[in-house]
C-alpha cells in the first residue's frame, strides 16, 4: 500500500512499484493516513494479506509515522517504510523510535533499480519468511500448556520455518484436522504438512528430517568446524567459507543462538531501524551457505578428543566428525529459576526467553517478565504488543544499572508495562497451566499472589561447556579460557606441549578456538561475538600454517 497526499509523488511510487512487482503483488494507493487505515481494515475484512505500507511523512491530518504506527494494529507483520525528504532525517529518526518503521527511504529514489528495488526486495523477502497464507502450509495442533507443544513451536520458530499454531481448546479448525486424520489426544502435538502427511508427537530431529534438512556431513575431514550457530559461529562460517577453508557449522538446536530469540536488536552496526534476531539469522545463514559453508541442525556435539593434529567431535546421534581446527561457540543458556512450581510449568506457562515464540498465544492476557537486562526489556516490549498487562519483576530498585537507556525509555512510554522493583519471583502455581504467581518483596519478605498466565524468565545464564574435555581449561564458572588467560591458568603447562604461546582466541588445546559468550571475558554482545568469530578464521589459518 502506498500513501501520499501529493498526487504526483503517489503516481511515481505506484508506477515504479507496479513496474517490478505487479506479477506477485497488487499496489493499492491512498491519499491520506485516514484513507489508508480504512483501506487496510477493508483488506483485512476480506481476508487479504498486506505485505507493506509505504507512506510519505509530511501529510496533512496524519503524519506518515503515526499512520505506520497505527497500521500495526491492523497488520502487525506488514513491513513499514517511511518516505522522507533528505532534510527530514529528524522525522525519520523519531518514526524509527516511536513507530518502529522497518526502513526509511529518501526522496527522490532514482534510479529505482539502485535505490528502491533492492530495499523493497529485501523487505518483501523478510515479510514472506514470517508470513504464511492462511489455510496453507505447515500447521501444528496441540495444547497451549503442553511442554511438548512448546518444544516443537520453539524448534520451528528458531529454524525459521513458517507454521500456523492451532490450539485444540480454542481453534475449531484444530478439531476438524484431528478428526480427518484420526489423531487421538495422546498423540498431540501433531504436525500437518501441506501434502497431507502428519507427524504425531514428533521429536525435533524427525521434524527436521521430514522438512528435508540435512543431518549428515558431506566430507570426512574439515578445515574448520564451528560448534554452535549463534552470531560467533555464523560469522566464523561466513569468513571460513569465503577464505577457502572447508567449513562446517552445526548447532544442537537451530541457527541464531540467543540473538535469534531477540525480538529486536537495535544496537548492531548497520541496522539503523533495528533488526529482529530471526531476520539477522536468516541473512547470516544464507550468506554462509552461499559462500560454501555447510550447516547441520539439530545436531549436538557431545564430546571432543584430539588425535595428533586432528580433532574428533562426538555427535549426539553416535557419529563422529573430524576437523583440523574447531571453534567452540556454544554460548550460554538460561539456568533454571529456583522458585517453587517452576520445573512443573516449564514449557507450559513458564518460558526461558521464548517471548517471540509464545507472545501471540498470550494476546489479551496478563504475563510476568523476570529479569532486568536488555533481553528482558526486549522481551517485555514484544510481549506488550499482545498481552494486556506485562509486569517486569526485578530485585533491584530500578533498571538503570542493567538495561540500556533506549529500552528504559521505550518501556516508560508503554502503557501496559509495569515495573515491579525490589521484588522476586517466589512461586508459580496453577492446575495444569500457570494461573498465579507469588511475588516476594526483597525488603521485608512479604508475599503477594497475583493472577497471571505466563512467566518469561530472562535471568541466570551459564556457559554451555559441559561437553568439553578437561584439557580445555575453563574458569570457576565454566567459561573457556583463551590466549594469555589460558596460559596463566593452573595446569596449563601440563597440557600445552607446543614451543609457542597460544594464539589470542586459542584455548589450552592447540587448534581449538573459542569465541563469543562462551569465552571467559566475553562482552555478551552480538557485535563482539561476530567480531571474535570472524577473527578465529584468520587465527585458524595461522595455526594451519604452523602445523
Ligand atoms: C533475548 C536476548 C536479546 C538480546 N539482545 C541483544 C541486543 O540487542 N544486542 C546485543 O548486542 N546483544 C544482545 N543479546 C546478547 C547476544 O545475543 C549474545 O551476546 C550473542 O548471541 C552471543 O553469541 P554466541 O554466538 O557467542 O552464542 P549464542 O548466541 O549463545 O549461541 C550458541 C549456540 O550454540 C548452540 N549450542 C550449544 N551447545 C551446543 C552443543 N553442545 N552442540 C551444538 N550446538 C550447541 C546453541 O544451540 C546456540 O545456538 C541478547 C540476548 C538475548 C538472550
């Protein structure tokens, strides 16, 4: 949909867009914000999908930024583009902050082949990756409160597979599908494929196989294997493949790591309007594969042994992989929250991260976010789009020391988010689902019970290093030591038999590198994980030249 009060500009955008996209899309135009919102509601009532709203900023009645913000209520997934004059950068920045626009285009956009189409192509590809025409594609039927349902939802979402979730208790279509296929309640969750095939209560691996994902390595020996496909592993795969190393990337769950679960990363260089974790992951993985890296998931690495210059990786399915160099990029995972009732409800009302996966299921409901870091802030902002009431529970008096100011400001402006300072989660309770939480004051220990339907936990992380042998020296908390830190560690000289010192990101085992959040002293940022992952490729070349 194109919106502009200036008939000439409107006609020009419309002409350019139609010249390129008319085979797949219809271009609808409107002369004002109000007209555009009416047209969007009309499209919605007809059941049509809307891919993009492109609006001029300066319009009488309603500014473009406001229109784009309001269009979210009607079509939350549509991409939003603001058209501004070069001199209007202020307006564009305001709209990015307040209306969450996906892109701003400066007028004029000639030649469109260079300045308009590449942007629109990318935004349409993003939209297509997230949206699925109703009634088509993959459908997952299950109970909202079942751990197994959450596991498959999380698997599909993290692996960037579009699907439609149908709650058996709420969705009439779910019942029809189950009856037609003869699926019993004990067999839920059930995954319905477009070709009529059904998987009953599947394991993620079976889903991956049915989706045609490769789970077998195509070579016997690699130059570089990156274990963990978060930002660090993805960056290593991009640089490894582009610099001529035979590179394999694998992940026990899905690509993206912690960053993949972020609803909006606003501080990664080069994305002025922010980028969702899933979008960054989709692009990075495509880039790595296009350059020649191989990617396998879900495939967990369970052990490592060193055999001369070769590293043997033990895989969760019993097989083995051999590589000359490897990167430990297994990042961090949330630690279980100690409050009573949490284990029984995990995956069924208590979720670790997972705001983007579960938020739509809590539309109009009350939820709690536990934690005061940036991940909690992003989670709360995303949940607030759907939930009626979002409470952020933190032990500190405020968010200043733990959250970036841009998120604190966004939260302050969001009416349905409330901060509960000096408070901790003491218990979760409910009959087969979360119905109540007990919140305890950290000042006087007094408790209050409140009705909420979900708890999203964003605190307590631990490095994922249990699979590494003792020779890979770690600190007391389990983070991997590299370079000089490894050299200074107790027991280093017993393990390290080289004449040289370890390279900067090299661990106490020659040719085994570590990067990103798993490394002692890491910065816990997407950019630093990407930087370290990229550096490892250069260091791997250096190591290979030495051997
Ligand atoms: C919700 C959220 C929001 C965030 N927002 C921001 C932000 O806005 N800006 C910012 O800079 N940072 C942000 N961060 C932090 C950032 O995401 C991390 O610093 C970054 O993801 C670390 O990357 P990594 O590659 O080191 O590890 P991770 O992202 O933790 O990835 C590790 C990967 O290894 C895999 N793995 C683990 N063990 C194994 C095994 N044995 N075998 C195979 N695979 C394994 C995991 O499945 C995972 O995919 C956010 C984090 C979270 C959780």
